[in-house]
C-alpha cells in the first residue's frame, strides 16, 4: 500500500487540477471529484 505522503501528494495534485480553468469538461471534472473524494476517505481511515 502507498504511504501517506504519496497519497497526500496525489490528493493535492488532483485538488489543484480540479480548480484549474482548464478543467471545463464536465465528465472529467466529475471523475476528478470522485477520485479526490475517494482519496480523502482513504486518508481519513488511516487516521482513525
């Protein structure tokens, strides 16, 4: 399994990409939103 630093790095990257003006296609935006949410759940579970 990946370490916390790697997961945090991916989460931050996705958050930046989602906020970018280049992310205009709704399907891509939804995909990143779901992936970002899933990574957030993984991080929360690791700290419980």
